C-alpha cells in the first residue's frame, strides 16, 4: 500500500524500509531463540508472490500518475505556461484559474447573511474553477480551458505510465536476475552432466557386449543384392520340372 501513494507522502518508502528492517530482526530472533526452527525447503523463486508484486507495482505507477495529475497544480501550470501565457511565464496564473460569479445568481437561502460585512456591496466574487463567466451565453458551464487541462492530465497519465514501465524494463535488462558468471558456470555444469551421462550410457553398452561374446563374434547376415535375388527368382520360376524316374523293382 505504501507504493500506491508515494507521490502524496514521499517519505513513506523510507519509513517502510526502516519498519521492515526492525521486523526482520525481531522475527529472526523469535525463530532462533523462542520457536522451533522450521524445516528448510528449497524453492526456485518466491512463487506466486512475484506476479502479485509485479501487478501491484503496475497499479502503483498508475495511481501515482493520477495523484500527480489530479491533486496538484503541476499540469495546470504547464498548460498555462505553454498555451495561455503571453510571455511564457507564470505571471497571471492565479487569475487564470479563478472563475467569475455574480452574487445575484445565488439560489434562495444560499446568499450570505451579511452582504455588507466587507464595508461595501459585493457584486462579483471569484472561485477556483474553469467555468464560463455570467456574461456569456452558457454561463457557469465548463469552459474550454477545463477540457484542455483535463486532456493534458490524461495525457500525462499515459506518458508517465509508459515512461516508468520502459525504465523498469530497462533496469530489468541491465541488472539480470542471475549474474553472468553464475549463468556461465551453470551452463558448464549442464554440459559436464550431459557428457557424464553419455559416458555412462556408453559404458553400459560396452559392458553388455562383453557379457555376451557370442553376439560380438557372430557376423550379421549379409544382405543379398537385388540383381542376384531377381535372377535366382527368375531361374526358379522358369525351371522345367524333372520327370520322376520309374521305380526299379528287384527280384
């Protein structure tokens, strides 16, 4: 939850870090001295918590973008400086953000009880909003400045989100999860394991051949050529049957 409102209270991550350091120390002391040590289990990573934290970080970026855009004068100041300022400065910004209201347009029962408390009669008052003045045809409706500022706020949210995501992906690429030397060592170990497995399989085959020497000395049958086989078949087919010799009777 701290990451969702960093823009509102920038010191919150620092306090959260100090709190985590103290809690980790206290939990470690509790597990070592007061509780039975749990059985260690090997895990590849933090599991489903990785996806949860990644999703929470994306939501935090969007929330902080909306906080910066809609709860501060950062965007209205930029819009006034680059679109409405005559000299490119912030001179006249406060007057630009205030709208006009005619006190005669108060609804019944909402007018001030003492209209002369300032010593003179007030006819026009100012309030912070982007609305049309009473003299316009669409009085007190949202002005064009309001829609320009709103479009700038939404554009800032989109740009801020994409810039932060690109920076996050760049940092992930720049700092890999597994260092390069460790990844090379793991690759070498994998190659050695494959070579050892192949040597074991080759040794098993040689041992099986030594246990059966007859199979080693026996020559495999030689395949007959197609021409010789065809010739032998043709001779058997066209061979004339021999007449049976007459039986010989002995007296």
